C-alpha cells in the first residue's frame, strides 16, 4: 500500500481552473455521498462494491486536481481487494478529513 500524506500535518490545497468552478460544488457533493455509500458498503462487508466506488473516485479525482483524494481512494481500493477492513476504516477517516479540510484556490 502506498503511503498517504497525513492530513493533520497540513491543510490540503487544491488549485482548480476557474472554468471548473461551477462543476466543483456538485463534484464535492458527490464525493460526500460516496463517503456515506462507502461506509455503508464497509458495514455490509461488500468489498467488491467498495473497490468499485473507490476505483471511480480515484479515476475522477485527478481530473479535478484532487491528487491526494485519488491516492486515498486508491488505497481504499487496494484494501477492499484484500478485504482489509481495518485499513479501509483508516482510509475512510483520511477521506473524511480531506473533504473537511481541503482549501480550493482558483487559478
């Protein structure tokens, strides 16, 4: 599993192109919904569903400049593929912390 930068040591800053500003609100809302869904999937023991949702997040995160979120999602996907519940719980906490603390700068 690849290391993830700890969120408590720094506030993640993401530079977003101004043209994407209108899409960003919906994108982040969808990521919050994905977090809720991922927690439910973990509770249900649905690692396949969890790997799928994490794969999708990993794929879209880079398009919006959320590299760290993509890294977290990749770690969730890997842990889901091996059924590592404990690691998934930690990474979901990282995901939550990222969404709560990320600062957006428009360029």
